[in-house]
C-alpha cells in the first residue's frame, strides 16, 4: 500500500526524488518550481513571451497609429519614420497592426484554451471517476467529434456564421476540440480510481468532490498543463490558418493570421517582405515559447523527470 501511495501521490512522488535536506520545509509546488527554473529553454521562453506580451499591452505607447484606419494615399508604402514597417495594401500601418493583432491572436489562443480545459477536465473527470453509462455516453460523444478533422469542422461552422467575432470564434474552437483532453483526463482517472489511497479515502467518508480535487486532479496536473500549452499554441496556428484562407476573424480587425494573408498577393510577397515576415516570426516565436514552457512544466510536475 505504501508503494502505491508513493507512485500515485503527487506529494510523495515529488518528495521521493529529492534528498531529505533539500526537501525539508518545501511544498510540492516549491519543488516543482525548483525543477522548472533549471530548464534553461523554458526560462528563456518565459522572458521572451513576457516581452511579447508587454509589447502588445503597451501598443498605445509604442505607436499612435490606428491599426484599422485605411489611407488610400499611403498604400503599400515602405518603412518611414511615421510608419516603421510601412503600410499594407489598404494603407494601414503594419507596425500598429502587428501589435494590436498580437492581442487578438493571444486572446483567441488563451481564451479557447481556458474554455477547452473547463469542458475537457469536467467531462473527463466525470467519465473517469463514475464510469458506467455516463462514461460510455461521454466517450461515444467524444469519438463522434474525433471522427471529423478539427480544422475541417471549424471551417464548416465558421462558413455558416455570417460574421465571426472573437467570442464566437473562441466558442467554436472550444466546442470542437474538447475530446482529446477529455480522453486524457479520463485515462488518468481510470488508472487512479481503484488505487488503495483512493479506496482508503472513500472508506473514511471523503466526498467525491474532495477525492477528485484532493487526489485525482493533482495527479493529472502534469498531462493537463502540458496539453493546455500545446492547445494554446495550436489555436494560435489555427486562427492564422483560417485567417489565411479567409475564414478567420474578418478584416479590418487585425490578427497575425490576417496580416500573413496579405502574402497571397505575389507582388507583396516579393516586394514588401516587411508586411508578412514580422507577423510570421511573431507566430513562430510565440508558439515555440509556449511549447518550451509546456515542456518545462511537464518536467517540473513529472516525478521521474530528475532521472532522465
């Protein structure tokens, strides 16, 4: 029984990998943080991502240009003192659109990730903990959603809606991408449901909610965190892909995907690289940072990471 407790209890798992002197007086969260800061790629990614976020937040201080205002007298102008990265095919300032577009892209990625987490964790917890008909119904619903490719499903739904707003776009993504996380959470819960420490908690009269939040969720936090970061990165890419083909957030609202869609014009692609390279690099760097942070968090919460 003690061996099982050590295998599946977060507190024991993390503590068993650390010498007694090092772990004395430290909480599991502090031990996990100590592991995270040792991951150089993750720490560098945190600072780079923070720089991007701060630049996006400080957009009004960095430029006084309106990202949605067109000026047909300044169409496809090169970089100047007034327009650092020039203007696009509608005469809008590219630098302003880069900053304000980052807000939209990150809001979409983060919000969709949060809503997907809520749906996936709740349904996965219910399916994995209670099992039976409830589990069967949830899993069959997830299987039906997984039959259809994610981007194709989103594309069909978006094409039906006349005008896609940020909130609608986030809702569509969350409602079509929860099955994968639900299956992961369910699998983790099924592996824990019959363990001795869970049976012991039930024997002393612990409620289902207490068991789920005290024992199950902490043991599933690693897979959940890693998948959350991967989902956020994939949602940013999904928004860019849909915007590139004209099914994302409509113009003139700036997003990084909308800006890259300008490169469909061969003239801009060849003669105005400043119109599409900056948003492309922004997407690349942001997604890489999020993935590296996810890897760092996975190693921090994984009790076996110190043996790798």
